[in-house]
């Protein structure tokens, strides 16, 4: 596989994550999410929280009761070296309550010829509407 093809494969997997979350489509998101993948972040009390893939299923099962809800994501940067890659994704979620900006750092591995997201860490900042 050429470098250009590897780059596109990594971008495709990151896109499954971004578009799956925007569309709230668990099956689409999971196309790039390794079954053993975990998510790490800090809660409001700055304590470490660890989530597995069930986080997405539970989140998408909840309805959004907010007519102003809008989610956008952008791939800001990525790096590939051999069978490892990383990606930086910015997600902005707007609602009637305010705006939350997430900065996600995704780690990917090429396992048996397929790229998978195997780990995510994130930071988020909420700004209430005035």
C-alpha cells in the first residue's frame, strides 16, 4: 500500500468517528472503533473517567431535546508511522445552553491490514450562553 493510500485509510477511519457521532449512528461510528478501544477524560471534578464503546450506544440512545443542537467536527492534524497513527479532532457542540468544544486525540493501529481507533483521550470546555 502506498503512503497516499495509508493516509486515506486513516482519514476514512477518523471520518467514521466524526460522521458517526454527528449523525448519532452507532454502527457507522463503530466501523473504525476497535472493540477494545477505551476513552479517557476528566469529569467535572477533574477525576479520570474511562469509558468503553458502550458509551456511544448509551449516548445515541438518548434523545436530544434541544432544537438548537448542532455538532460539527474537523480533523486538525494526523501523523502516521508504520502501523501506528494519531489524529487530532476538534468538535464543537452548540445548544440552547451554550457551546462545548472538545479536543480529541485519537490513537490508531493497523491490525491485520485494517486501521482501528484503539484509544481516545479528550479535553472539553463548556461556555454558557449569556
